[in-house]
């Protein structure tokens, strides 16, 4: 996510400056270029040498290089950066940044910055709580800077409270989330309706409602921040137009809002209907101000068109529609009715019964309801609520993108030709779209990635299957699944394929959300799903290569082993930590450390010399296979607890029964002895074969 990104890291004079060294290291590890800019007082806490060593670049502190007299250009830095982080940010620097006091290199760089700025304050609890600090933070947030709130804990003063700089890992995560978020709706066009409508009674009076437009404008801001083009159709409000690609169309009445929305919708990927549209308008609008008569008065009303329902009818495949329901009673019931009646993809319910929710407030408390379920959120700022809504919408749009692209779009002739199936029947009541998206994401990950430096033609790709059965899934994205992974290769000159590797991994745990990228860096594993997939991808390639020549797969098997080693810290996902012989790590361990040397030789001999020869001469081929079984027996004798010999006879059992079906009784008996010794559970089928009369001697 941060690979290739240019980051300016501003460091100020706080005891937390030592954490900046960790921050630099983490950013560099993520593949970012880091330019450190220090305030003079920060040098009292950490040396420029440490930071220049870690970042691989000279640190900037002064306006001029004192040796060469060269100007350090803060303007160029402002253009170069993809993001700026100020961490730690002292109260003094916050004040200077908020007030534009550019008396050092850091603040001038900040003022020249074109990229988003992240600020991680660090100070004593009283300084942090002081109204002037809070005011400065508010000002800075108002300018669009991202404040990374400090944590609570023990401070340098030995007091305990809020003021500890956020941990470097979390600062990096905030940056990653930001860059991920920025592309969530890239290339999408979103229509948003916002605010109230005014229905005229006469030239000076109207029927309206209390809607302030805040929620709709927060949604427009969030969609634009996520990379969408936004068409914002707004009733009369006093909100500033959000920055970014927002086309604002101001309307007054429901009829005008209807016309603008209906016109814009066909070109949009989604619409969020947030406006509080008047359901009725006066049947006539007096052209002159209505005079007081002292009598009672009746205004006849006629219904407005339901914009949401009309767009719901017009919605084509691939478009998504989101509605709001503001209810005073029976919230969920009413919202569900609207969801169905207006053909919405989901509806956001806010209840006037909730404190801090609804019109004019800066906060809102919502429940997102769709056909699959209900997600309740706590009271949050309207911008944060907008984030939740946009995250939900982007999942739907992303799912769609992956689902509508045919699989061929992803096939680019790399090493693996993986067929992936994900069986979710054990999980009841979950959103099945998640499983489809995951299945496609895994297929794409395995097939699109270039796993070796070799060139593979399309027909040379290794056929393999990854069959998942999901045991547990929770909507926070955590999965527990089993996986049967199998690699096959064609037998020379025949239409027959032989299994080269097969293994059942009983419990894989990982988290996945439909908008997660399947990012994989084998030197820096941070995701159990991609680590497991890469592990098996390399095993399949390695074992396949082993069948092509003696020790041919070493390079790829080594890679698999190093992933297993590096994955030790990825939670309790059963890498080496599980010492049972069924541990996915142990299959490769014995094989690679030489304990199963006969098995390695057998791989080549069995698949290439044995099966390929069998195609031309059954007896000669079988002779080679018998020699292979002797090698297998040797491997078993050397290491009875090793998993691979058992694995081998298990996945080859049917093939072996077939191979010996025409052999002499003696050959069958010899094979039976070896195979059933390794795996006694296979005895019945072999006894049956041995007892059959030999057809060919
Ligand atoms: N809506 C709309 N056009 C209308 C009325 C409502 O687009 N003429 C949209 C709102 O923007 C909201 C959703 O429909 O997304 C539900 O609005 P709401 O006023 O709660 O629903 P109504 O259908 O008007 O039902 P009621 O007023 O009876 O609760």
C-alpha cells in the first residue's frame, strides 16, 4: 500500500521523538521513501545521524545547507510528497502550524505541502487538555489535516493520561487506511441528494423541514475523498460545497430535485438518497402573498413523486441504490418496508428517538439494513457515519466489479492454472456475496501472480485445485476454513493426469473484507491468507518441478519453507507452532531437510519414468513404479513418523490400485505390503485386489 510513496516525516522536540526512528524503519519496510525534516529542538531528543541512517537520506533541519550554502527547498518537498506526517507533534508546533508561524524548516514545509498531512500529537496530559491546544487541533482538523489522536497511558512526566503519541505501527496503519480509502470509489460516479425541499405556498412562504444537509454533504465529502465523481443535488442549505470532484446542483422543490436526480442517475454507478424530500406540495402556489383574513385557512396538498422509488424502478444491473429512513417509531419494520418498496440495496435508518441523531446535529446514530442483515453503529460524527456508509457501498460496488468480469480477464499465462472453490454451506445466514468475492480474489491472486522467473506458456501452466470449506465466518471478516490443495500434471502422451501433490489443511484462520487487497510481500508477511496461499503455490510449483528432474523444485520449495518460517508471528494459524505431524509446515520440513531423500528421488522416477513409460509399455512402467514403492518403503523405515509417505500413498491409492490391477499376484502382494504398512487403513481395497485372479502374468 505504501510501496513507492514519498513521505515527509516531520519530527519535533518531544521525548516521543525516539519513536520516530521506529516509524522511519516501518515506513521504509513498507517500501516508502522517507524524507525526515526536524525542528531544531528535536535534535536534543534524537540524532539526525540515526534518522538519516534509517531513512537512507540526509535529514533536513535548516533552511540552508551550511556547507554548500544550498537552499533546502520546502516548496519542492511539498510537491514531492504523497503524504506528510508530523510525529511527534508538540503543543508548540501545533500552535505554529495552526497560526502559520513559519520560523523553521518543518513549519515552512507544512505550509508548502500539497499532500495530505497527518499529525500525531505528543505532550503532557494538561498541555493536551488545555483549550489552546484543543483549539489549535480543531483549527488544523478544519484545514483538512488528519489528527491521529494520542493514546492514554503513562507519560514522560510520570503522570498518567491522554497525551502519549500513537504507536508507530498504528500511525503506519492510519496512513495505509488512508491510501486504501482514497481508491475505494476510484472511477465511480455517485449521485447524492441532500437537505430539505421547500414547497411554495406563495412568494414568501413554504412548507419545509428541519434538514440541515449535514449528513448528505458529509457523504459527498467522503465519496469524493474515496476517489468518486460526485453529483450533489441539494435542497436549500447553508453548507459549503465539499472539496474534490463534486458537481453541486442547487434546487428548491421536490419536483426540481426529482428532475435533477432522474437526469443524473443513468450515468452514475450509485445513488445515495439522503434528502428529506417533502412528500406533499400545495396544489397551487399563490402568485401574490396571501393576505391575512382573520379566518381559518385550508391548504390543499398533492403528492410529490418519490425519487427513490423512481430510481429503484429505473435501476439497471450493476447500479446500487441507498436510501435513508428517518423514523420516530417501529424503525426497523418501516425501514425494511422502504427497502423493499423502493428497490434499494440498503437503507440507513436513523431514529429521532436516539439522542444526538437526526436533523441539524453534528452526530448521528445509524443502523444499516439490507436483505442479508442489520448492522448497528454507535453515535458518531456525521463524517464518520458517512465513512461507514461509503465502506458498505464500496463493498457492494467492488463485489460487482469482480463478479461481472469474466475469469478470462484475469488469466495472463502465469505459472498456475488454479481452480478455486469456496464452500460456505456450513455457515448460515451470512452475506454470501463475501464468499463469492473471496473466491474470485483467491483465484486472481493465485493465477495472476508471477511466482517464478521462468516463462510459462499457457498450456504449461500447472493445473491445481484449491477447495475451501468454510467452518466459521463472522461479519467482522474472520474466517476459519479447511483447504484441500492439489496439483496435477499430464502423463506423457495420454489424456490422463496424475496428482503430484495433495494435502488437506484442516484449520486456516484469517480475516478478509471484500475491499481488502490481496497484497503479498514474501519478506514482510502481514496476512495469513496470502501467506498460506503463497506457501501452497510454491509447494505445488516445487513438487511439479521435482517431477521434471532430480531436485528440480528446490528453489520453490525453499521459498515455501521460508514463508513458513517467516509466518511464525502471524497469529495462531498453525504454522510451525503446532507440532503435530499434520502441521502444514512438517510436510515440507522432512522433505527439505533430507530426512526423506528417497521420496525426493521417487517423485521424479514415479511421475516421469514410471507413469510416462506405462503409457507406452505397461509392464516396463509398472516395474519402475515397483522400484518407486521400494524407495517409499525405505523413506518410511528411515522416518516412520514423517507425514509425506502416508500422504503419498493416500493420494496415489486409486492410481496404484489401477496400476497393479493387471499385474502378477506377486507384484500385487509386494505393493500391498508396502502400502498397507504405511497406511493400514487402505488394507481392505488391497486385499480385494490381491484376491482377484491375475489377468496377465
Ligand atoms: N425519498 C425520495 N423522494 C421522496 C420521498 C423520499 O427520494 N419523495 C427518499 C428519501 O431521500 C429517503 C427515502 O426515500 O432516502 C425514505 O424517505 P422517507 O421520507 O423516510 O420515506 P417516505 O417514503 O416518504 O415514507 P414516510 O414519509 O411515510 O415515512
